[in-house]
C-alpha cells in the first residue's frame, strides 16, 4: 500500500528532522526542504498529500509559497510559526492555509493535527460528489470545488468555498461562529471564532458587487447568514 506523502518545509534542521521522525513512525512518507524556492519544485515533483510549511524561510517565505500553491492546488497546508501573534495566524489563513501550529509544539499534538487535517481533506473529497447551489450571478460547486461569479471562475481555497457553500445551501438561516467552526472545520479544530471572520472577509472581497439579490449578512451579536431577497 502506498504511503501518504508529507512535505516538510523548514530551515531549522532539528525541527524538520523531529517532525519527520514522528510522522515516519506513524507510517507517512516524508521529504524535507530547507529553502523556500526549492519547496515549490519539491511540491510538484513529490506530489504530497499535505504540507507542513514554516513561515520564515530563505529564498521565499511561507506566505508566498502558500499563495503560489493555492493558484494550482487545494492540497492541505499547515503553517508553522515561531510567533503566536494573531496577525501571523490570520494572514496564514487568508493565504489559504488549513491550520497553523505555533513553535515550540508538542510532536504528538503535531501528529494529531496532521491526521485531523488529512481526515477532513479525505472526507471533503468523498462527501461532495455532485453538490451545486446556484443563485443569480453565482454558482458554487463542491463536485469540482469551483465558484463562478458573473460568468468568471474565481479561485477559492477549500475552506472558503465550503463555508460559502454551507451558508448558501442553508440560505436565510443564521449560524453562530461556533456552529460554523463545527460544521466546516469539525470538532477537532482548535482555532477560534476569528477564523470564521477572516474567511467571511475574504469571501466578501471576492463577491464584491453591491447590487446582488443575495448577500452574506452579519447578524450582530450572533453570527452570519446568506440572505436572499
């Protein structure tokens, strides 16, 4: 049976080797890269199922790498950051990352995060075979993870698309941030409600016309809904 491949991108050798050691014990095949520019080449040649991506890298930083990969792939990405600033976490999510881990981290927690993100990715692929919702000037499909807005295909990271689809499928229903975290990220997700706000902000920036007959509304003190007129 072919092993699941994981690409580790970190210029601190002792960290990447520690990650590799623990993941190898769990049956994963790993490859390590210590340079940002090499990471993209390795991504295309290795074809990993998940990437653990440090932010601070020589050649090209983790944010740039994440952005470039998201132009072509929805492969799960977990960002590694030495700083616990909310800004770093939010920016990583805005770039399309699926999760983040703050250094120093417990290797067992890291393995658990990897398994959880892979599980969500597999479930996402299995669950959404032919689901599509359509509104005036908007079509959202989970079968091929596409969004068409005014006839133009837009690039959406997986979680943004899933959040938009869920709200649109349940139009005019209000959901709290906690409910959306549960529905989209799952029980195992350890993020906070700010994650939802970041994704809503990014969705609104892409669906940015003011004259639509639908919109994503903020229900103050509660959460969000996809409202149709």
